[in-house]
């Protein structure tokens, strides 16, 4: 059998930047949490996305949790959240004993619908926060969504876990709201094996997050705690990997973009296949290349996934919307269209292999297998 083609797997730099920083940590015996790599990774990431402050944490989920805690989200509060996402976006809302209200997608971006968001504000005038997701590395209509939030005096949190390096009108995703979060999970465009980052222009709040994330230990000779803390800080080893990965982020975006356009060219004659759209004024990072099949297509998403699986090629369905998940079934869902856009995308979508280590020949093989299904 041919070697496996992954959906998206870790890709260390050819220059071995990561090993250099990790070696420095070993050489100085500074492998425990905090240290030079953590401080520098925060500075370098903040500089890359052009924000003032960053806190390196153990996961993107931890970053969302800390953002909500920094906004004083608590029991009884309502938080609006994109429904078409991974559960990590909404789980921290539950950690804070708050109530999520899920917002449907729109067709132009697949992200949170501004119209549905306005409708949500009509029903729930006083939510504590809004969490918007930039799905698969494609920016949401973030300026419009921020304008709506500002009009209602509600803070915006950007889940940019999938969209590091993507821009809207030249501005980095994750920097429009009060807080932005990034993920460095193993499948992301750059990885630290695990880890995340919270960014904000609010220095006082970021310092507070760092405090909470190191078990809320007060400055005293003994162990003194006045607040509940969390073991959420990134380790110096992990941060070293992140520093090395950040050096090749632009290269990875170029590679992911090439993969997207190779698929687009490969499928141009198949009328039943549509790529995820690229919204106006945006530059996605194309973390994953995703297609949808027309409703009346003879080939279904499962046909594609099974055909690829037989050839040792990984693919996935589009995220199952949060309002469809059994664990969240009792929470409200706001839509504009009669048939929810997010449900439609879930039923018709396939995430194709988007691995930056995949060769052009391997991608052509993926395209060939899919095209054969339409013969």
C-alpha cells in the first residue's frame, strides 16, 4: 500500500530552527515551564500578528477559557458562539457555567452570519461576550461582526485557532476583538505539539491571565493563593518549538495556498464540486482545503471519504455544528435561513488532505481518485 497521506500533520522546518531553541533550553537546563523561549515566543508571536501582548498557554482551549475569565463571564451569562466549529470553542463557556447561544453560518464565508448575530441580539440583548471562529483559516466578516458587537457594547473574542497568518483588509485575524486566540495543536499550520496563545492590547488583563495560568500564586515566600488558579502555562521546551515554527509560518501559508489552488484547478471541470469560497478583502491561510458537493450530486461526501480511505488517504467531514451535538442539544440556536447553513455545509462538505509535506504527485493522486468517482 502507498504511504499514508495525512489531512494535516506536523511539519518541522528544514533548517531545524526548532531543534536550536529546544537545545538551548536543554543546555541551560531550563526545560520547566517559563523561561527565555516562553518570553520570546510571546514577543515574536505578538510582533507577527501586530498586537501588543500575548500569553503562551497549554492549549487554544485554555486561551479561550482565560479570555472568558478575563471578561468575567460567569454563571447565568449568555455567550454567543459560532455553531460551525470544533467543541473546543464552546467548552470553556461551560467551564465558566455560562450559557452558550449558537449562531448559524452564512454562505459567503461559512463563518458566523452577521444577520443571524443581529437576530440573536434582538432575542438576547445583553450577552456577556461573542466568540467568532475563522473557519479552516478563512476570515469571517470580522469588521461587520465587530461593528455589531461595538454597537451593543459587547466584547468580541476571536477563535483564530485555525487562521494564524490569515488577514482581513491586511489586518491579522485574532487582532480585531478584545481577545484573540491561536492554537498550536499537532494539525495546525504551525505546531508546538500542543499549546496556544492569547493575544490582546490590554496589558493588565494579559498579565492577570499569566497569573491565573500559573496557579494564581501570590508573591510571597510561602505558597499563598487568594484566587483559583490553573496549570495552563506553556513549557519552555514547547515554546522553543513554537519559535522555530514561527520562522516558517509564511512558507507554510504559501504551501497551503498552493494546495488550495491545485485542488481548484483539478476540479474545475466537475460542476458538482465547489471549493470553500474566498471572501472579498481576505487572505486566508488555507489551513484546510474544503469542498462541498451540490445537493443533487450522484457522488456523496461519504463516497469520497471511503474512496480515499481505501488508498490510505486521510480526509474528514466538515465540523458537525455545535447545536447538533448531543451535549449541547438544550441550548438555543439562531438562524436566518429556514434550512441552517451550517447543517447544509456539514452534510455536503469534505475536508481534503492539506498536508504541507504532501508532494504535488500525491495531491494529483488525491484529485485523480475523486475525479474517477464522477466518470
